[in-house]
C-alpha cells in the first residue's frame, strides 16, 4: 500500500514555478486508476480557466 499525490506545474510566471497538488489517495495496485488521473486533469483545467478569468 502506497500513498500518492497527483500534481501539476504552473510555469506561467517566468521567475517562479508553482507546483499544485490536486489530491492524494492510497494506491493499492501497481497501476493508478484512470478516474484518479481524470480527476487531476479536471482540477488542472479548472485552475487555468479560473486563472485566465482574473
């Protein structure tokens, strides 16, 4: 059993890189479930959409 955190990088600022953890889960198998990856991708898309609106 392993704990995993999914994250993405925001490199929109030329000076700094921001690393954002989307969520964590307990990994019981060798493979990461497709729904966990899709969840992280949805969170990343929402983040950048909200950032553009500011």
